[in-house]
C-alpha cells in the first residue's frame, strides 16, 4: 500500500473535520457495517484514513483510497 503525502492528509482533514456526519457507501472489510450505516468522524490519521464512530457501535476506520463514504 502506498501512503498519501502530507498535503493529501491535510486536505482530507479539512474536508472531514471532527464531527462530520458520514454515510457508508462501501468498505472492503468482512466486519464492515452495512452500506447506509451513518457515523461521526472522530479524526483523520496520518494515512488519511477517517476514524469513524458508527451508529451501530463499530469504530472501523474508512481506509483512504479503498473504502467510500459520503458526507451528510
């Protein structure tokens, strides 16, 4: 896996500040919440992945360039 550069990480942090509500479109993980699950962004890590607290109690990260969410 190739990690995003610092500029990309900062762009994602500005696009998804803490508290942003998101809806899951797809996630490449067998333990993923179902599509349509909503959650709140709790942060963005140094790989530009979103840290999300999902409404079903899960806290799986949204992996940059792999998984997909939309802002609500």
